[in-house]
């Protein structure tokens, strides 16, 4: 820098270096920017309430179902807040309070005003969660911290709270950047054009520019990645890079506001920048003289303790997920994979065993209600389909089952494993009915012809179709997000983030005996790694599918979830094609749509699971009434077996 001319050195010096703000200036700037976010948001609500009424995006009659399992006091409070008059009154009060905070001053009343905005934001968010895109959460965080800082009056407490805001800002950029790195579209620079062509965040003219100048678009996308992943470098060398980094971040939010319509992003996330500027300025600078930085080592110790706790929780869950428990068996398949299974034999040797095949990123515990109902019917000696045995298993890489195969995975491996499981876990000649959910239905369909005369039938539960990514625009467009979500979930769990996982509602809906193992499997990174591997192969094979489904010489029951076929009518047609592939003289083929069911609710909702079990029992009863010579001979096995490989 000394070799540069004086004018150049002066210009460069003005672009580099810290942004010195005093404690009072940082608090004032943060709370005013956050207040501007609140003012705009509440005015938007009061001026346009079409997204909060009946049948709207934030219809409380629908949204409140997410809180059905919470305590009555919380549900009552949210019901009161969600009332139109209460909501309008709160937003009106927020407008007045936010406008007052934009005025000059530094009195303690500002702390109470900040806390009111933060608390009211927390109350309103559950009733209006769609449309905020994170801006209200960011402003609420700043308002709560600045409110406490104003009311405390202690410089040490104020510095700790400003450090808290600054650390949250760094974390928001870091997490966003490193998560983006998991997506190939961000790594290859195509993500920017992809976002700009969407209906929600897109802008036609800007998208056309990315198409016209792809190299510039890639450079800009990589620049965003670098900014987010390396945001904390502004603390290096006495805040030498604070000005360019903060200016770039502010410009990024302004661009988002202008191009993507995320106007509140501009003020909500830049509301954290004053705290970053204050904490990144060297303590030797007069503006921050006497700053208390003890929050930083305390945060480091808390992070280290959190990492230890996260590791301990992950290890405990891994042990629970890989613990087969009593009453389980083991089968080693032709690929060397070791499968763990559990089940009951049923009433007699002639009764079929229902072999359940779980879906992608799912568990055998998803069939908990089915297994419980079948076990109870055996205990009561029910006939006509009630005495069937059942068997559930973890696919290779899930739970206690181990994948030993060293070759690249294809769906055929899971099909082979299923065939070997039936041959190894059940007595020779024992009839079976394959029951597959989602991707498990496609695995069962491919395995069916290879089981010969012992196959009694196939039950498809909202099953995948090998041509769905080509024929369904919804499935095809969502495929890229499925892979990204699986990878992100797996990486997050391997990074120890599983400690932050709340138990999903579907786990609580399962029978009590399987909830803990289901949660352990859900929070185990191995399952998500296996699911990512399966999805990679599935997407390739499904994209390559051509022609009609090969005919099947077996009975079939095809069960569809109403929400699935209502949302995507193409799926109903494909489910019908699965049924049609089984239609031939002497074969029982039934199709049913379960009203009120979604894709997973077929398994996890007790009422819906009981309804499906009733359909399965009726299907088995029909098969039991058939003459022996009407049972499937599977003469089409060689032809259908060819379909296990993509064409």
C-alpha cells in the first residue's frame, strides 16, 4: 500500500477499516431499523388483510391445527390473538410504537417499547407465519435485545446484548452460506437464475439478464456464497474489512428487496449490522473505549459445551437407532448387506405374511398401527384376513441394518435384498403379501415377479410410479429440492444439529411403544445418508423410464391418499396404471382413495391407518375365498424382471 500514490492510498483507506459506532449509536441505529421493519409490516397487514381471512394463506382455522397438541392456555392465548379485532388492535399499537421509536431520544421508555414490539411479534407470528420470510424473526430478536439493553442501564449488560446481536448476525450469514454450498446449483452458479425464474421470488427482466450473461450470473452467485460463508472475516486485523463486508451485505439485502420483493429484509437484517460494526471496532478506538468483550469467551464456552452435549445426544440416538432389540432376526443378503427384521408368524402356515416395505427416509416404525392391529387380530383369533402374520425390516443403511455392498447403489440392490429377506426370514413356501409405501411400493412391485408362487399379492400405499418425474410436473420440479433437502438434513445431523430437533407430530401420532425408536432413527444421520443414496439412484432410474409398466401376474390392492391425488391428478392416473398392470383373468385388483389422508397420514394417523387395515383385511379375505388354482403362478416373472433396470 505504501507504493501507491497518496490519492490512491487515501481512497483505499476510505474503503477499508472499521465502522466506529459508540454504544449509544449502535443501540439507536439497531432499534430504529428494527422499528422500521415493524412499522412497514403492520401497515401492510392493516392495509391488506386478504391473506389472513378464511381460506387465505394464514387462515387460523387451518394454522391452529399445528398447536393441537399444545396446552390449553397457549391455545387459548393464540385463539384470542388470532381474533380479527385483537389482531388489528395489536398491529395498530405496533404502528404507533414503532413510529415513536423512529423519533430522536434515548430514554428508558424506548426499552419498554422495544420489548412490546418483540413480545407482540412472538404472539402474532404463529397466526401469520406465512409471508414474513424471516424478517419479523430478525427484527424481533433485535427488539428484544435492545429493549433489555435500554432497561438495564448497565454498560456491561448492554455490551453483552450487542455482542449477542452481532453473533446472531454472523451465525445467520454463516449458516445460510454453508447450507447453500450443499446445493450443486449454488456451487455451479446456476442458482441465481433458478431463483429469479420462480413465481414467488422471480423477476422476469433480471432472469433474462442471467440468461444473456451467464458468466456474470455465476460470478454474482459465487460472490453471494463468499460473502455469506466468510462474513466473520470482517473481525480480522482490527476490523480492516468491516466496511466492504457490511456494505456488500447491505447491498445484497437492498437487491433482494428490489428484485425479489423482500422489502422488509433490507431493514430487518441490516438492523443487526450496527452491533457488528460496534463489536468489530478495535477496543483501542475512542468510540468503543471501555467496551466489555467478556461475552465472546462466554459464547465460546457455551458453544463448546453445546457441541459436547450435541455429540452426546447424537451418540445416544445412534445407539438407540442401531439397537435391534429383542425379538428381531437377521438376514445377510447376496450383496452382503445385513438386514434386521421383526414380526409375528400369524395364525397358521397357510396364512400369508404381510411384508412391509417402508418409503424413502422413513422407518419400519411408520407401520406401527398396522402391526399393532394385525397382532391384536391374531390374539383374538379373527379369520378372513385377520390371522395374517407380519414382518417389518430396515433397508440396508437404515437403523440397525448395515449396508456392506461396495458397488454403486441401484434400486435393484434393494429389490434383491427384499427377495433375499423373504427367502431367509420366512419358512420355505410360506405365502407373502408385499405392502409398500411410497418408494417401498415401487421396490415391492419390482420384487413381486421374483417371488414366484409364494406371492399372494401386492398392496400399494400411495406408491411411487417409475414415470412420475417425467409425467408429473409437480413431482418433476420438486425432485431437485428432495435431493437438496436430504443432503442438508444429513449434513446438519452430522454437524450435531440433531440436538435442536423437535419431535415431529407424526412421531407423536405413532403407537407409544415405537415413538422413541422412531425418533432415534429420524434424528440419526445414517438414515439420511442412506436416503440420499437411494434418491440419487431413484431419480436417475425414474428419469430414464420409458414405456408402459410390465404386466404383473398377481393380485393387487392400490391405496391412494386423497390429498396426494387432489394436489396432483397425474398421480391418480399413475396409480391406476399400477392397478391395470395387475389386471388379468382371475386376478383380484382393487383401487381405493382414502378420504382426508395425506401421503404419510395413511400410516401415522390412527384413524386412517385403521381404515387402511380394514381394506387390507378385506383384500386378504377375497384372496382366501379364491380356489387354489386361481392363485398367482407368476409366469410373467422373466419379462417383468427386466424392468428392474432402467431403459
